[in-house]
C-alpha cells in the first residue's frame, strides 16, 4: 500500500510539473525556433511580454492531463525488459520497468505537446523538440519485441510522409507537406514502433481528412490552403501512449 501511494504521489507531482513547464518553455523559447531557417522572427513572436499560450487555463489543463498520463503509465502491467536489471528481485525489476516506461511516455508526450502547439500556432515543428522526441523514444526500446520494431517504425513513419510530400509536390506543382512532418513521423516511429506509427498515420489521416472536408463544405477553407498536420499526428501519438499502448505491452 505504501509503495502504491508513493508511486501515485510521485507520478502526480511529476506530471503536474511537466504541464507547468510546457507553458513556460513554449512562451520563453527563442523566437527563432518557431521560424523557418534564416527567417527573421516577426515582432509579435519575438516580444517577450506576449504569451504565446495563455497560462489560464492551459497550464492547469496540461498539468492535469500529464499527471493522469503519469499515473496510468506507472501502473501499467508491462513486461520488464528481457535481460535488463540483472540480479534484482522480480518486484524491483517490475518497478524499475514501470518507471522507465512512464518516464519515456511522459517525455515523449511532453515533446509532442510542444510540437503540436508550435505547428498549430506557427506552422513550424522545431527540430529541438523533434530530437527530444526521438531520444525519448529510445526509452521505449526494451518494450518492443525486437529491434526491427523501432527501426521499422522510423522507416515507415519517415518513408510514408516523404513519399506523400514528393508525390504531392509532383502532382500539384507546389509543396503540400513540409519536411518537418517527415522528421516528426520518423521520430515518432522510433518510439512507437511499427504498430504505433501505423495507428498514428491512419488516425491522423482520417481525422484531418474529415476536418478538411467539413471545412471545405462550409467554405471555411480554400482548396489551395495548407493546414498543419502536426497537431493531428501528435494528438494521435499521445492517445496511443496514453490509452492503447499500456493495454498491449
């Protein structure tokens, strides 16, 4: 009972702090991170007094959501990494495995939250957080059945998006998808593996397609207007880690 209470409190505190940090870092990160390479940030983006994300209510919404995520992951009934944590009792191995899975999930979802916000507000996916997402994904490596899972996920995620970008440019004579989406899906695939990235690509394509169709039907969007795909991708990735993956590991 004591161990359960300690794990619960630690998970809530860690998730709460991560949510508070998400708003703070998004508002304080260098303006150049939210622009294309070589682009001069506009004055409203570079102004340190402007809140890119309002503290109320988003700081508390993110904190609550990430706290729930941590609690769910730290109590997930996972299989510990084969061959890992040698010489320890089974209970300690299970505890360390749950902590590793929860920390990897928290870091990955935190990075995806920042990336989704950046793409939604500024149509940019900062490389710094894509790299962070890829590094967080390495923490999931022991929970895949084999090395081909994360490597295959990275290849499928980056490869599918690259193919869409190239075919779209050839068909329409203009850029239909930024290279940031390619890097994002490769980083997500490294963490989520083959099954995870296939779910993300399918869910994001379906939901963004429905959203675009209703926008066109209501004449809210133009046919040649580009809308960010990042929020749909990262939202599907967070849903997979939060809801689906703990039921499968």
